[in-house]
């Protein structure tokens, strides 16, 4: 237990570090003080410092590679005391073209006491870095005159077309009157090494046409020296009076041999002569450890310049390692625990806290099922506390119902309420009640409060999965596809895995949660109905109800549903129009319920010419709904958002055979040809079954009898007893965990 807690804390600490470093990189890229057109300022400073002078010194560095360990901590102090007037990078000043690398370079170069300019090299070009180089420093190829010298910078990466660049260079050299001319390009011109790991063809100028044109121009016009980087070595050769210098030891990885070592180059200009001098760093010369020292300095530089990248990588690896450890070494038992003994928890009465985002007087499947559970548990001798939102016009209640003040209400009928879960009255009520178990009915808001109460009281929490959230995307102020395809499923999975047990009404709902990745114990327990109440209806009340609805012997089709988009009512209206036009049997279709879509659906009924046969009855009180069911001959349903469809069981209890669209929840309750029919969402197939029930009295009577017998098993009393057993099982599992934890702690002592 302790080891798992330790790994859990290490995991979360590393996760926090990863998020913090990602945030830091975002800060570097978007919020740190920006810099642009740096070269314009630096060139102006160089020209000012060298004005009227024909004696001065400058330094050339290559392959800085964002090095802090070598360049910033070793070379920069040497440059600041070497008496140079400015510094030129021959290429690869950054390790790659990422924005954070350019910003790190800007901080490094700020330590120089003299101005500087950069050559556009291979690393500056990589990772879309060309755009950043242009923004932060300037063009890829450019030239300027300072003192009595001409400084020309070329782009050897291929970003600039060679023909255009050669023409520009020809014009620069043809009109050049300076005493000295220095040329800088990222890639060396001449290849003098055999191809190895560090010295491949790709390190030199790749464009053969550009290379030949460049050599021709250098031979045609006087050029004192050409400086390049891109190779981690120092090399000096002379061709046709021009000195070619490759300098690549200002920070990257070197081999520490006679050619590859850390260094920079100084150029001393005196009139029309230029003296080029190598400045090696006095490191890495130990005969045994020189290669290891070189590697160490390289790693040292990488760590300091990209320390957040280094830490980020380490933390990510730790997170991955912990997850792999959990997957490989932690034992898992996917079968139920058959050693649990719920007996002791069945013998004593329990105190159960029920938390829900909607409750009576709002009429809906969830509030009605919760009320029936409450009644059944109380009859079994349990104490129940309900925490629910407040509603206008609610009846006075006793202390066993605590109302949370509603802050906001959604929908035309205000069916969805945002309660004030932070009111201290709710916590006081929970503390005074001191529940043995918490039962939540929604995976958010008051459901989250239930999780908090359970953790605070150290009792288990059970969650009933009532609703397919993905079908309610139109109520959520988020992009519909984002909520439907991602957020809704993640929310349910995350919440369910926080609970000690999950109750689902059907096996299809259990399968959905398992596919989703829910690891918590799942119990299939259909919601109960008050079966006996549906058998006892006053005949006089039925007669009065028929008269008020103007029913005159027609076959009556019933549907009970909230009038909302996810209930698929328009499908039934379209089918009703076809039935009205073709059926020889007169009928009336009563849709019972209310909701935000009522006005729109009424307009649809009028547009279809169905006002004579289709009636939106409106909301009906739970005490009166039985009479409405008894009016019917069949029950119609097309919703695909149900986890069970409790109204279907109610209709069956009243003896109504069902015609429904096949979907989750429906599939487990409607038994094809036994108590009704279920079809795919095809109007013709669905309507064919409705027509069959309207016209075949013998079939309808048979299915009616079977439907009533099927519903008998779902009585409130059976429902409450089964949920009580689930509570006992969850409590036994929690007690076993406590016992195992105590034994493990005792063994560690």
C-alpha cells in the first residue's frame, strides 16, 4: 500500500513538473520580451566603432550550438578580454531553429561586450527556423562595409535560389573598393575529408551549381578569406590566394584530436593585410580522458541551454516508467471477489445519502426512480437523506430532504438546474446525518459533492449510470462534436472509476462502461416500478379522462417522454402522418410530457396536418400517470438516449405492448415478439409493427398479457432489496480493504 502511494506521489509530482515546463516553454515562445531586426542595430554599432579605422580585430566562431558550458562560460569571457571589436558567427549559432533556441541564443549573446552578427547556417534553417532568423535578425544573405573592409554573408542552405544569389554576389564584388573582403557562409566550400560519421557530404555545400559559381567569382575578384562552420573541426587551406577557414569548435561536440577541438578564430586587420590566428581552448588535453571530457562538455552545454527540455524529458520518462510498472508488476484480478461476506451489512439498518441534480417536483425518469428507491429503502427500515436542487412551488419537506439553492436553470421548463453545492448547509446536513454509504446519480456537480462527502466521511460511494450524456450535447455550451465524442465519455469514465461501485439498469449499459474503461465493480440492477399501482385504476376516472381528451372508441397509442431533441419524437410524428393517411383503423396518439421543444413540436404537428390525431398532453403528475397508461392499446417509443427506459416498464405494467427503436437500454427490456417489438431506426419497419398491433387484436392481447407479467419482476420492493444488497457488497469490499491494509502495515513493523 505504501509503495503504491509512493509511486502515485512520484507520478503526480512528475506530471506537475511536465505541465510546468510545458507552460514555461509556452511562456518563452509567446510572452517573453520579443526581439527583431537585431542585425540592423549590431551592424550600425560595428560601423560606428570602426569608422575611419584601418586597424582592428574581430573574432569568428562556428557551431555555437546554443552552448552554455563552452561558449557562454568559456569563450565569451575570452572574447570580452581579447580586444576584439566585434564577433561573427560562421553558422550554427543555434542547435536547431526552434523559437526557444533563438531566445536562448539571444540571452547568451547578451553577455558579449561587443556587437555581433550571424551567418545563416544549417541549424538556423532547421525546424522552420528560417522564418525566425528573418524575423529576429534579418535577411539570409547581406553585406556591409566597416572600416576599410567588406563583409559579405551568403546563404548556403538552399533556402535562397543559387542563381539569384550568385548574381547579387557578382554585383557586390564587382563594385567593391574596400581594402579587404571577407566572405561568410555556413557550409564549407571544399571537401577535404573522407566521409565519416562527423564529416559527411551533407556538411558541405550541396548545390554543385552554386559551389562552382561561387569558386569562379572568388577566383575572379579579390577575396581575402572565406569562413564556414558546419564541421566540428578547425581547418585552414589556401586556394588561388584566398584562405578558406572552417571553424566549428565554439560549443558543439568535438572529437578532441588534432583537428576537432574547442576553439575560435581572430582576424587582425592592418591596412590591406589580414592576419588569421587560431585561439584554442585549453581544455580536453588529458591524454586518457580527452574524448570523455569533450563529451562531458557537450552534455554540460546541452543541459544548461535546454535544462527545461532535459528535465521535461526525464519527467516524461519517469511518468512512462511508473505507468509501465503498474501495468506489468501490479497484479490484477478481473473476476468478482467471491470471498466477500455482505451478511453483516445486511443485518443492520444503513444510513444512505442520495445526491441528485434533479428531483421532484420536476417530473423525469431520474427523479421518479430516486423517489421510488427512497420509498423502498425506507420500507426496508433504512434511513435516507436526499440532497437535491430547490424548485419553485416545491412542497414543504421534512429534514430528510435537503435542498441546495438553485443558481441557474436551463431549458424552457427549467428542467436542468445548477445548484449551489458550496453552501455550508449541505456539508452540515451530511455531517449530522453521518451516512454509512453515499449514492450519487449524476457524474458531475452534486455528484462531485457526493464524492467529496464520501471521502470526507471515509465511506464508500455508489454511482447509478442513468443517462447517456452524449445525447445531451445540445444543452452544453461547448462544440457539439467535442462534447459528444470526447468529453461526455471521458467524464463518465473518470467519475465511475472514482466510485466504489456502479449500478447500471441493463447489460448493454454495463458493456458500454467496460468498453469505455471503467474498472469499478458494476452491478446490473434495473430501476423499479410501482407495479401494484398500475393495476388499480378507478373506472370513473378513466371515463372522465376519455371525455376530457375527446376519445370516442379509437385505438389509443401512448408515448411518455420529455419533449426534447434527444428523445427522437419527430421520428414518431413523421410515422404518424403515414399511419394517418393509410391506416383503416382510427387512432389517437397521446404524447405525455413537457420540455423545451414543446412549441416546435406543436408547430410540426400542425404543419403535418396531425392536430386531429396527435395530442401533446403536457406534464402529468406521477399519481395520475397510471390512468393515462390504462387509456392506451400500445406504447410507442423512439428515443435512443435511454440507459433503461423506465417508462417502457411502466407501460408494460399497465398491459401495453411496446414498439420501440432498438438502442441501448431498450434492447434489454423489450423482448421481440413477447412483450413488444423493436426495430432499427427505419420508419417503414417501425410503422409496420405499429400497424400490426393496431389491426391484430389477438396479437395485441397476447403481448399485453406477457408485458404485464414481464413487468411484475421489476417491482419497487424487489428493486430496493437488490440495491440494499449492492450496498452491503460495497461495504464488505471496503471493510476487506481496510483489513488487508492493517495486516500489511502490521507486517511492515
